[in-house]
C-alpha cells in the first residue's frame, strides 16, 4: 500500500506545477510526513534483512539533519566569529546594535523550510529502500512511473502545440518562465522525465511478451521525444549521458545479444522520429550557446568565491538567494535565486561539513551496489536504476532540479530503488554456495548461480 501512496504523492506533486509554490509544497510535505507516520506505525517492511549499509546511511542522514538544525541555533557571537568569520561579519554589518548571539544560517526561515524538504527526502528514500525489497512492489512502482511519464509527455507535447501562454490552458504565468508540461521551467520537466526514461527502457528489456515489449517500448520512446522537444540543453545532455552509461553497462556485462540490439533499436527509433518531426529547433537551441557569454559560468565562479568565505559551516541551507547578491558581478543581467549547479549551491550553503556528509552518504549508497551482479533481469533493472540516478547527477551540474520538490521526491524513490537492489543476503549465500561447488565439484558456475538467484528472487516472468 505504501508504494502506491508514494506514487500518488509524486504524481500529485508533479501535477501541482512541481510543488514549487508555498501552498503546494506545504500540502505535499504534509502528505509525505503523514505517509511516513502511517508506515512507521504499521511497521511496514521492517521485518527481514535490511539492504546493506541501511543503518549507516540512516546515521549519516540523522547527522546531516542535526547539522542543519545546528545552523538554526543561536550561538555566542564569539563562537560564530571563530568557526564562521564571514557569517559574523555580515551579521555585524547589517545589525543596528551589537549581537551577543547569532545563528550560523543567514536566513533561519529559509533554512527551516529546506530542513523540512531534506527530512521528507530522507523519509521517502528509506521507505523506498525497505519497501522495494519486495520485487512485486518494485516492479509495480516502475510500471506506474512509466505510464505516468508517458501521460505527462503526451500532455506536455499537446500543450506545447496548442500553447496559449497558460499552463493547463488556464493558469497564467505571473512571473514569466519557459514552461513545458505542468512545470514553469522546461529544464525541470526534462529533469523529471530523464529519470523515468532509463526505468522504462530497463523494464521494457525484461519483458518476454512481445506485446508488452512493444507497448512499454513505445511509452519510453514518447517520453524521450518529449524530453528532447522541451529544448532543455541540460536535459538532452543528461539523457545522452544516461543512455551512454546504460549502453556501456549492457555491453560490458555481456547480457544477451538481443538486449544489445534492443537498446540500439531504441536509439535509432528516437533519432528517426526526431528527423521526421523536425530536429532543427534542437540544433538551433544548442547553437545559441556561447560558452564565453554563458552567465552560468560567471554565477559558478561567484559561488565558489563566496564558498571560500564560508568554507567550514556554510551560509545556511536555502540561503543562496540571501548571500549571492553580495558576490554577484556587475556583468550579470539577472537576479539569481539558485546557482544553476546543485553541487556548488549545497557547498556554499552547508560548507565543508555538509559536503563531507553528502559524500559519505553517496559512498555508503554506491559501495554495496558496486559489488552487485548486472546479469539477467535483476541486473537489467539495476542498470536502469543506476542510469536514472546518473541522469540526475549530470543534470544537476547545469540546473537546480533538486530544489524542485517533485523532482527531489522522485530522486529519493530512485535512490531507494538503488539501495534495495544492492546485493542481498540471499544473493551472497548463493554466490558462496556456487563458489564452493565450483571449487569442489565444478558442477555449478557463477553465471548459473546468478540466474538461479534472479529466477528465485525477482520472479518477473509472469508480470
């Protein structure tokens, strides 16, 4: 039940303009925390072995949230002056009288808001990681997301073709933007869909029924076309990056030749559709880019400059908009509320301490997955999930998708899938057994044992 609730929350958050407005973000956060409370009370999925490193990941997440909470606590000015001289100087400059105590965050209100979003992210992540150990629930979630992604793609294309300067044909743009689908910014639509395309492709390649193979392949192709027609440069680059990783893993893991040809056919079909429907706007979009005049480069440089003044503790999560104008060069023609690079923005806001915790979390998450097997159906789903994560990792270099609540929650679900698909205790047992048999009798090879694990654990043939 909880996986259906999570899917419903993601769908609702996406349809509510990505849940970027105060009212929609508040509603979605309330639903997430209510779902987490319900799941905790019912103790859903807590029985049995947890994925590897779950306890350590929970500890790091708890420390990170505690650290953000520390940014909100008023500390003696002498302490702040010692650990964050930049924060002390700014607060002294803008205060009418001297301050005896001050928080590390330059804007506690924004930090509280981001702390709630961070807590929601971790809640969705851990629920997903535990619930999706059940292969049926994992498969059902991928199906729901793929079908929803297709519906979202069709809506976005139709709305673009009949555009009347209003989202849903009735919601006016009060602050401008470059909308596509329900998102005010086309880059955020592309970021959302680019996480779904690898999942849809991976699920398609696990289908033995020709009808299901064609059906889900068609859904994935339409999602891909909508991503490209959004004309988001970051989204297109991240899509090709994720497909490159997907193809590389398919090749180096030596899966069935039929799967390799299927991936190639998918890319050829997408390219053919683009040529048929018109690829000129996409090419023109990239020709507009002049790296010497790209303002994002200037923003990144200014963000790095600001980081060195707050390198240890940061300016406070969510405070980029408060601090950047002090470092913004005169050449910038706009007011930037985000760095258009999630990595640099988090560095500035959380400092070296926050960066260390994020890297520790990423390392603990990826380490057990790196030891996993990529062969067979379970391996194909693993390839799809890691490619989905890689897509957002690349796109975050150019944009701020992780500050869009719908995209953040979808990313939490995908990361939860990643952890749930790390090598399981049953797989470890079968590997040890196969190795023991191979060394003594030579009857069972590692590949045969891997196939047995998949058929026993995933059981995807009849779905």
